[in-house]
């Protein structure tokens, strides 16, 4: 599959190799090694959902359940502070989402892999997510049909790739606030019961 996009008269690749190069080759495996996360995702019983719930949820909390009695996501209010911080980082930089009030099971599995130090091919995750994102038809805005309702995923990374491959960019606004102590205290700390 062709993972590149035509931008201002130039092809910009967003395949695994291009993203890996842009990120500075964050993980190089030996020839005999493999990415454990991808292997576990491909196995039927690759993740222990009970262990994931215990790792990511604050005491007394667990996954939200579907009508079919399946674990489907963890609500932000059920997460530990560390999980909320990682969720913000993950949803801002690796697997963007239109909302950040909960964490679906596949992303919980990625969190589990990160927190248990399982090897993850981040460039492949990002490249595949961009490819899927580009292939989704935009939804029309309910009030103004000329506008799209679809948010732009990976805006900072895509802007960085443009610059990396020589496309002139003039940033006009801050994309997201910094994830620093004040951000964490405001958005990621456990709420005390009144």
C-alpha cells in the first residue's frame, strides 16, 4: 500500500521507514527479536484483561461493560493518575482520538504493553493509523455542510514530516497545550470524593 501524500508539489511519505527516520529510530531490534506487542495482539489470548484493569484502574474501579457483558473501555474517572497521564500522551501523539474521556480496550492493551515494557513498534502504529485516518471519508458538519466534522489526527507529527521533507510551513497556532505539571494537576489527578 502506498503511504505517501502529495503536499505543495511534493510527495511526503508517512510509511514506517519515514516515521522511524523522523523519530530518530527509537527502537532497533536485533535480527532474532520481534515486537512483542504485535505478537500478543495477533494471539487470541494475548492480553489478560483482568490484569490490565488492575494495572490501569484505581482501586475499586474496572472496565465499563457492554450490553453483551464484554469489557469495552475504561472511563477516565476510573483510571489511576499515571494512566490518565499516559492516556493524554498516547491520544495526543501515538493514536489520536476525537475524545479523551475513556480508553477503548485495544488502546488499554497498548497501555499495558507500554507500562509492562513490552516492545512496541510505534512507527508502525502511527503509520497504520494515519493510513486509516486518511481513508475515512469526512463527516459533514451538522450546521454548516461546507465544513468537515472530522478532526485532524497527528497534526504536529504531520507538520513535522512536512518540514523534515522540505515543505515550508508557517505555524499559525499552538496545536495542543504542553503536558507539564500544571496540565497534569488540572486534568489527570484523581478527584477527591466530596
